[in-house]
C-alpha cells in the first residue's frame, strides 16, 4: 500500500491515533482552500544552490483529484500551470527511462489511501517542489524534451505525450550521455575505470546498509517531531488556562485586586507580553531534522536508481554476448550441415539473417560497453564524491540550525519562568513558606 519511505511510518502513527491520540487526520475539502495557507514550508532550506524560481503552491481539490499550481522557468522564459501528482510521476518515469544511468532526483511515491489528508498533501507539495528545484540544478533536464512537455504542454495531455516519446537508439544515447556528463571515456584507462567501478560498488553496498538505518531514524524523528509538537501545544494550553484561571478565579478570591495577580498584574504587564511572545515563537527543531533524514533517503535512492541502470546495462551486455555466441554457433552448424535443437529447421538460406544478427549484436555490444564506461566514470568520479561532500556540509548546517533553535526555545522558556519567579507575589510566597 505504501512505499516504505513515503507513508509507512506516517500511517502507523495514524493507526495509533496520531500524536497525543488525535484520532483520524483531517481530510482535504474545498473549504480548506480558504483556511489553509497557500504557502507552507516544512523546513528552512539546507541547500545553498536551491533555485527559488521553481515553486509548487496552492494545492486545490479539482474534481476528485488534488492539483498544484506549479511555477518554473527554462530557456524560453517563465512558465506556470496546474499539475496533478501523476503528471509529476510520469515526468520522472520518462526522465529515468530516457536518461538511464543519469542522476534524476526522486519524487514522492504513490499513495493509494489517505492521499487527501491535509498533512499529507502539504508534505507532498514540499517534496514535489524539492524535486523541481533539484532538477533545476541540471540545465539538460529543465530544457529536455521530457521536461518541456511537462512545463509547456499546450492543449496536449501531458501523460499521453510523455508515454508516446520514442525509444532512443543506443548510438544517440551515447552522444547525449557524453554531452550532459562531460565524460570522454577514451581519456581513461582500464585502471581508472576499474577504480570508479569500485567506488560505485562500495557506495551501493553502503547504501543498502544505511537506508535501513535512515528509515529507522526517520520513524524515530517523526515520533520526536509529533511529541515536540504536542509538548509545544500543551505549553500554550497550560499558559492559556493559567490566564483564564487568574481572570476568573483570582478575581473572585482577591475581590478584584489586580496587584495580587501574576500574569494579569497591570504593574508587570511585560510578563503577559513575554508569555504571548514565547507561545508564538516556540519552534519544533525535529520538523527540520525529520525532513533532512527523509531527503537524504530520497537522494540515496536517486543515486541507487542510476546505479541500477548501470547494472541493467551490464546484464544486457552479458545477454547480448550470449545471444551473439549462440548465433555464431548456430551459423557454424548450418554451414557444416549439422542439426541441433536450435538449427533443426534452419538451412543455408537463413545464414544471411544470422550474419546480420551477429553484426547487430556486435554493434550493440560496442555501444553498451561505451555506455557502461561513461556511466561508471560519471557515477564514480562525479556523483558519489559530490554526494558525500554535499551531505557532510548539510549535516553540519543542520546541526547548527537545530542547536540554535533549541537554544532559542530554552532561552525564551527560561527567561519567562525566571521573570515569573521574580514576581513579588511568587517570590514572597516562597519566603513565607
């Protein structure tokens, strides 16, 4: 039902009643368009090169589907329009198929149930926007035929047009892969290629282990986030109840003597202002940390998808080699008049076709070998090292932001309660005791 990096832990929390036993999640209806903010950022950006020209905003219920207003720019200029999630999905599929072995950013997975829940819609919006902004780092994606169909479909059906794109011949694929990766495979010797292949293999081994760890971490961070949200909410409720208690009960007990109040004491009005400021400015640092973890899962999976394409090329090469060897063997048997299971119904008239098959296989083997070399060098020399460098930098930035947020929360809370403690009524109560 759910992709394990998309909705599994989210659904588990809903099954348990959500944070604090909240029960069923609110469903997205037309009325939500008025009450929900058009923009909701889940985390401050951790990426210095993020392209803010690309936005996914204003989720709306259109018939039975949620649509998003999408804004972007390409070499033709700005563009915008409404898009459904499935149109993003088909775009991603088309890019992955027509640029095999190239790093294509990941999009949120499909979700069959609960895809009209408010929280889920805004989180999906965030990750669709993240997908576009990551794509914007690569001009070849933004200005590709696939992306042009998504961005500027005219009156056409995006999904049908993307599905109908023709298959790219291996020769053409080589040239466009060379161009976008800037890899000239002839410049590298066998030792270089083997070294880059080892880099890719080691990363794939690492990814399988670390993804399990990250998924566990994501679930835990999701729980921490929900607990922290509930804790902040509880603090707001508590202070509101104290405020109401003073307004009703203490007014009665003190016979309307405001100088006996704490939060509503007119001589210490700044305390009430400080309370309101603290209530409004408490932040949940686990929100940012949760999406950092989920984003890293997405990015590792994007690389692994490219690695899988490289492995698919290698399997196809072996399959083609086997096919060529079998055809050569069959041709020899036919020429010598031998009958085998594969040549039972073949004769000299089939020899020409078999020769053509061998020549085609040889050309395909050559092209596959070149593609494997280009993708291996690209992944091993460019993608994996850049990923490691970026993730280290992001982790440092994440910890900085998390720490600052926690310190600010603690400082506001400590300052407020310290001032409460210094209120004469509270301080004297302690002395009298």
